[in-house]
């Protein structure tokens, strides 16, 4: 939280600094874009790294780099060597380190608490972020007004010391190591995309996130201009408005569990979207600080209502083996939407003015509700994504090279004719698990010579990837398999075939 205070001081001071260097709305909005764009560009590779390397050392290295870059920027600013381009470059560099770190940082949360406490831990983390958001900008505004514009940047440079110390001290419990070699970088990225494609709760969360962040980005990008031009205020007012958003989010976080129990996660996100639209309208009409503060209160409450439930949904949608990559996709959608939105609202403000930009964003936030509401969030009820390890080891007549492939897996089923339709429906749900965990093709075939005989087939790139499937199957997948097996006359028979052509000498 202390480190985040420095981060929010840096962000608020950078936006205010840009209004002095170049007050054009589009250029000012590019500060937010420079912060968000690296998350969009680098989060997916970072997610793959988070799943295949040791997270603690990775985070520690990046924290040291961030501290060094922030100190260099503060030094350059102190001697008057920073212009608009340099500011954007350094914002981009710091944000790049944050983008590389974000999936690893978020994926360690399940290592810190039992699974039943994960939703509350995620909410507590959101509270910490928003406490920082309340303190950091307000403190930055005071320092800019009464000390200098460089003060927030120097403080940020040293705010990471605590995080560095904690990660030097913390040594997580090591999980049982896999007997399989670590995934290769590009293979890990492909596996992450494949998993997301066939994971409905994750895709639903990503769709809801895009619909929210694209329009919520408007007030983050345009708030310095509202404070400076529309309200004729100084850095103290800008810090107050940002701090109000954070303080309102913290206050709302304490009643979120009760609201979630009464309304559910999906309705709470809709409430956050409606509140965001109201906040945007209020900011568009505000000509006095009091109304802008009220708008920021509504914005902060709406922000935490949406983001806490979106964060929880994405965490509960992911097993450990792909957690970093899944979180990276969420971060990509989050910051990609913020980047695109910030640029759009800055351009609209340049052409039509600040108030119309806020009103258009408010209309878009309301329009997004019916467009995304069919995507339901994951609440974790009755979903156990821990590895089941219930698949038996394949029977081998001889040793198989791990890079041999592709591998064709055949599952032979015998079904009573009366159970044909329920069986095929249950098998469709099982198909998503096969594809999600490694299969690149899947099919089911019915025997024309024998009634009730079905053959499920799926193809995997290599023998190693099929062995990974054995480790990726979850207890929730096991429940789906049991539904299929209850419709059978006999236990299924599994056969593994490896491409003979691929094994021939060239």
C-alpha cells in the first residue's frame, strides 16, 4: 500500500505536469494512454512468464528496476530536462515494468490465503489500492502546491523500498514440482489463448470488463482538465478529486459483501455501470468544486463495485497452471480498454469540448449494460479448480519420446439408445475441457454398424502436451466426466495413438 501511494502520487503529478508542459486535451489524455498501453502490449507475455518462472524473483527484479527508472526521471525533472515527450517515455517505461509484474503479482494472492478466503482477500487488496488512491493524489497535490513539482516523483522513487524488503523476506511454500519440463514461452502463450477461448466464465468476465473500463476511462483521462479548465482550480483541487474517488471506493468496500449477498455480482457490476454514467454526467455539468466532489464520490463507489467483482470473477475462473496467463488477459482487456478510451475521450474533448465528451461517455456506459449483461460472472459456487489427477497413466508398449506427435486420443463409449441425446449434450461440455487443456481438434462419431457405440476423438500436438493434460484436469472437470459415465452401459475404453509418419526418419 505504501508503494501504491507513491505510484498514485507519480500518476497524479505526471498528469498535472503535462497540463503545464502542453495543455492540449489530447496530449494530456496521452498520459493515461502511456500508462495503460504497456499493459495492453506486454501483459500476455508477462502472464506466460508468471506461469513458467519463479514469481518472487521476477517481481523483486522488476521492483528494483522501477525504483531506478523513477529516480532517474526525478533527477532529470529537477534539472529541467523533461518535456512532454520525455514525460510520456518515462510513464511508458514505468508502466511497462508494472505490466510485466501485474500477472505475477496478482497470481500470488491464492498462495497467501486458503481458497475459501480468496474473494475476501481480493476485496482487501482492492481496499488497499483505493486507500493508496485516496492518499497519493491528495498528497501529490499538496506537495506540488507547497514544495515543488519534483517532490512527488522523488518520493515515488523511494516508495518501493518496502516492497523490495518484503519480497527479500518472503519465501513461499514450494508446491509439489511437476515431473514434466517447464512449458516453452511461445507454447505457453498459445496454451493461454486456447484456455481462454474455451473457458466461458473467463470470456464472460473479459466481456463485462471491456464494457465497463472503456467508458470509465473518460473521467480518469479528463479529470486534470476538469480541475484546471472547467473548475479553474489548481493541483490541490485535482489531488482532492482523485483522493475523493479513492476514499469513496474504500468506504464502499466495507459494504460490498452485504450488497453482493443481496444483489449478486452481476447486478452489482450493473449498478457500478449506472453509477459511472451518473458520475460522468455530473462531471460534465460541474462548474463548482462541490458538484465535482460529489461526482467523484459516485465514481469511486461505482469503480470499486465493478472492479472488485470483476477481479474476483477472473481469479475464480482460473486453475493455478494458467492463472498468470488468464490474469494477463484480464489486465490486457482492462488497460487496453483504458488506453483506447483515454485516447477517444481526449480526441472528443479536443473537438467538441469537455462536457460533451463526458456526456457521450455516459451514454456509452448505459448502452454497454444491455449489450454485455448476458455474460455472467463467476462466483465460485461449487467450482473446484484444483487438479484431480484422476486420469490413469497411459499404457505403453515401449518408451515414447516426449516430443513425439501429434497424439490422437480415442475414447470408446457404449450408450443405451434412450440416453443418446443426454449423452451427446454431456459430452459437449466435456469437449470444452479437452480443448481448454490442450487439444487442438475434437470430434465425436457414431458407429453405423453398432447401435449405441460412440467414439470421442481429440488431437494434441505432442506426447508431452498430452501428459500435461493429465495434470491440468480439475475436480470440476471430474464432475462433468462422471455425468457422462453415468449414461454409459460400460466404462469407456481409452486408446492413445501417435502419428507414425512423424516418427519416420527423414
